[in-house]
C-alpha cells in the first residue's frame, strides 16, 4: 500500500505515506465549498508535476555531475467546470546555475518527460517554462 487517506470532516483529508509515516492534509478550495486553508487535491496534482520535474532533474544532475543546488518552481493551476477538472498547469522552473547549452537541453528534456508529466491526461495543458538567472 502506498498511502492511506482518512476523511477528517469539514471537507478535509489526512493522507499518510505508509513507508515513512509522513502526513499531508488537504482541504477543499474556497471556490468548491471548502476553507482553502491547505492544499486542495487538485493543488497537489499541479504541485506534483513541478516536484516530479525537479526530482528527476536532480537525479539526472547527480548521474551527470551537473550542479543542481539553486532550482525552484512556481506553480499555477487552472480549473474548468462541467465537469470540474484541471485544465492547465503552469510551471515556471527558475534555475540559478551556470549550465552549458548542452546541460540545459539535457535537464529540460529530463524534466519535461517526468512520470507525472507522462501521466496527466492529454487535455491538461502543461505550460512549462525554464528561466535562467
């Protein structure tokens, strides 16, 4: 079992990672009858895209001897209705590393092909940008 999800009342869940015991709680968003006090489930989907991209880029950096210390991402999720669903995830990955053109190509391709990116429905627009500082 990967995780256990418990309903805690008030449109809130508690998600426990079985191997580590790590806990993430979710809340329904303000625009869907919730308090918006925590990540919503769709926030986690969008955020997981950026987290997965950075994780696989970190793996590739370790394997390739590429510096990977100053990387972060900003995420913006858009929702459509009828049916309510994620329509677009914008991820801006900010990189403050002196990568060569070849290293940039390797790292960007790695991020763009992460497992979460490959798992999202094709109707979900993945608007990804890489910004070098």
